[in-house]
C-alpha cells in the first residue's frame, strides 16, 4: 500500500489549490487491482462490483444469494457477494468471473471446458457456475456427481448436465485462482 504522504502531490501556494487529505476508506483487491471504497461501509460487495467498478459478470440472484449467480471468490473461497458488506473486506482479495482468465488473456481451464462442452444456456448463471466450479476444483481436484450436485447454483435453462461435464473435463488440469 502506498503511504499516505506519497499520495498527496505538492501544491504551489500560487495556484490557490488546496490538497485534500486522502479519505479514509476500505482498501481491497479486486481481480489483482487495488481499490479504496470511501462510501457506505454497509454496501453489499455485489453493488460495489456492478455499480462502482462496472464489473457486471457477477449477477443479482436474490437478496439472500440463494441461486449462486452472485458468487465471487473471497480470498480464494466462493461467497455470495450480495451477503457480504464492504465493511468486512479491508485487506481482502476478491476475484470475479472477469478475473479468472490469465493476464495474457488465456482462459481458466474451467472457462475453456464450459466452451468445449457448450455449458452456456442463456448465460445468466454461467459466472456463478464458473466461480463455484473453480472453488470446488480447488477443494476437490476430482469431484464426483454428488460433489457437483452440492453446488448452490441454479440453472433454469437445463444446462446442468453440460455444466457437470465441463467441471469434470477441467478436473485435474492445471488450475489457477
């Protein structure tokens, strides 16, 4: 983190511009980048991602996160972004579906498996499935059908069998956060 003193530029007396002190806020990392939230500390992470950072891959799926569309990785573990207020995120690392691909643009093995298995229906639930699948594969490199069935995601298009095949296809491949 950059020291506060280094964040304030020297201002000449002649300009009449007065430097504003750096505002207190909540510092967090999103997809490898540092951000400081200086607004409402009780704002749910989902709205910060979508409305402030314009990362719209994470979807709203209800106020209790009941269908998995709003999943993100928080310090590597899948959590519902609607249920997490920013107040508890100081110093935490958030990965959204936009952050799964490598910096060079190569897809995460699960993203590629979703394409290969045509596991995308309307697409609304896809980001949540990807996040849940990455979390599952990190915990269980070779999940069975029962493990996949325990994921909290809901797909109304009927893609569950293709999602299952995609997760199994990605199992065992070199994973990334």
